[in-house]
């Protein structure tokens, strides 16, 4: 029974998040909105975390399965990736440096 409440809660948050995303023309992904809704529901104890925990543990246990479609997609588009490898590497390097600099800046500001 605990699995059903957890599954229904997670699916309801996902569905409402996608609906809100449609209403705002996809400005923010429905998955992100759904996760924020789930966080709010758990934070304000509308549903206790213990009711969702068994489902969350199960989903985390099989999380590797969720990456299979992405892996197949990468294998399918390897020529496109190879053609744009330099742009991908440069953008990854720049974005990584930007994140490191931002985190360092925020850390220094909050430390004071």
C-alpha cells in the first residue's frame, strides 16, 4: 500500500508540473516544476516523507535503467557528436569553469 501512495504522489506531481508547464508555454520544464511541487508537499508535510520513501528507494535502486534510452541515443548519433566534438569540449570546459567561479564567488560572499 505504501508503494501506491508514493507512486500516486510522484505521478500527480509530475502531471501537475507538466500541466503548469503547458500553461506557461514550456518556459520551465514540467519535470522541474513537478519536483518543486513534490518538495513543497513534503516540506510542508502535506504528505509525510515516510509515505513516499519506499517508492523513492525503489526508483533510486533502478535509476540506471532510466539512462538506457539516452545511451542508445548517444550511440545512434555518434557521427553528429564526432562532427561537433570540439564545440562540445569547449562548451563543457567553459561551463565547468563558470560553475566553479560562481560557486567560489557565492561561497566567499556567504562566508563573510
